[in-house]
C-alpha cells in the first residue's frame, strides 16, 4: 500500500485554534440545545480569557473539547451523532485530533480517557461512531493526523472497558501489539537483509551516529519524492558524505526481479537491501502498513522517529545537526 502525503504544519493548526476557538459564536449552538431547539452546528468549547499561555490554551481545548457535545441529546445512526450530522462531528473530530497532536502528554491522556468515558455513559451507538473516527484519524496510514502513540494511549483506555461488540477485543488487541513495535525510545528490531551483491548484513551492523531506515518499493512515487528531497538537501548530503548519517533502504516485498532492476536508481551512498527471508511481514518485526515508512535511529539503534514523514525526519535532523 503506497502512502499519500500526510504532513501538516501543527504549529499552524495551533495558531488557528488560538484565533478561532475562543469566539463568542462557539456557545450559540449549545444555547439552542438547552432551549430544546434543533442543533445545527457542533457546540465548540470556549477557552477562558484568563488562560493566556499558548500551550495551556491548546491543552485546555484538548481536555474540554467534547464537554458541550456530551450534553447534547439526539439520534445516533448512520447519518447523525447525538442529533448532529455525522459529517459535522467527523470534521470536528479531525480538528480535535490535530489539537491532541499539539497538546502535552498529560492533557492528551486526560482528553482520551474523558471522551471514551463520556461516550460509554451515552450509548453503544455513540461509542461505536467515535471508535470509527479514532481508527480513521489516528491509525489510517494516510491520515494527516495519524499518530500511533496517541492511538496506543486510546487503545489502552478503550480495552479497559466494555466494547460495543466483545469480538472486537482481539482486533484492537492486535492493533495495540502492532503499535507497540519499535516505539520511540526503544531499540529498533534487528533483522538480516541481502544487498544487491548478495551479501548478508544486519541492521545493527551499520555503524553511524544516526541511521535513517527506509522501507520502500520500486516505482513508488512518494518513495521517489523522498529520495529526490534527500539528494537535493545539501546540508544532509554533507552529513551522509562524512558518515554522520547513513541511509539503510530496505525492500520488504517479494518481487525480486523488479527490485534488482530498480536498485541501481538509488544513490550509491545508500545501503540497500531486501528482505530475502520474508521476515518483516511474517514475524511482525515492523508494522509496515504503508510504503514508504521511515525510521530515524540513533547510534545504538534506538528509535527517535517511528514511521515518520520526510518532513518530520528533515526537521529532526536539522535540530540534531544544525541547532
């Protein structure tokens, strides 16, 4: 599965929230709900004016985003959630997901626990719709707000309580296992691979202060885009030339002929290889749900970034090398 572009500037999202989420119009929909009138728009929370620190405002939004929504009553089916159009709630879920990515860990955890608790108190139908949104925005490989750390925290809270269908428990338990692989701060899974010359190497054989591990496929447009960006980035090319950074590019699939034909297109300074014993998928060493998949590792092969975008990797490397 090839991955679409999913990078979004979270700082810009945070600035938008600070400007847009404290408006007086945000409470009008909630007033309509209190008076028994039909609710047409999602009732946005309002950040108190006394909270001036930008991070504290984002954290407040994360923690209280669903407070007014939880007080609504109305039908939940394929078209509505608590009387609101499903698409409107989905759009606000996407906004909340962006807020969570910009919020602090404590606020994020509290927010996730709160939204699940409120949904369970409401109805199985509401819980199921929010679960569907969470899968889409936190776990789908092409979601701009995809974040396995957030999804893992969400899964911990989800599996702590009852589910709409207990048969779902094994599925979400498997998702939790996949999200727990190669988390930031933990050692990356080691594995052997075969180079184009037929040499067998292991990931941990590669010695460098920093290693960029790329899982890619021949003919993948986004893979080619990442490769082009790295080749055009003069400061990072200099780090590759000095050995401060090394790229390990792995083909995880089985079309050996296609890989052997394409491998000459990779930069000569890259260490390229293929999964010659089909271990990456069969043993769940890495959760490769979409290609390309980038991991930034330190000298001890501890994960700095997991399944990151090129932009995220570039920003982190600039922080490491040039700050």
